[in-house]
């Protein structure tokens, strides 16, 4: 991984910054702040750059539903 960038201001990312050898593992985390987003279904992207041979740019997508606390079942 050479860089990981969130697609908007309501998401913060972190990732393994040290080199990752072949067959080894790293991590990418994303934290979504629902207070900075609209309610309902959300679709967020994270853009990753790597030094892999065939594809250097990757898009990771996650979805969720932001609900009003009055509609929660807990």
C-alpha cells in the first residue's frame, strides 16, 4: 500500500504504512462519522494505491444505513 484516501470528508482511513512483503498481510481501516452524512442508505468509497504489477489503483466500497436513534430497536 502506498496511499489510502477516503472518498469524502465523513470517512477517515488508516493503513499499514510499512512495506508489505508478498504473502504477508497489512490492514486498512475506515471510520465513518454518521453525524457528517445524510440519513438513509449510504455508499462510501476508499481509494487505495499499491505498487502491484498489474493494477495500482483500487476502490473499496462499503454501504450502511444511517437511522434516527428514535427508530433503533435497542
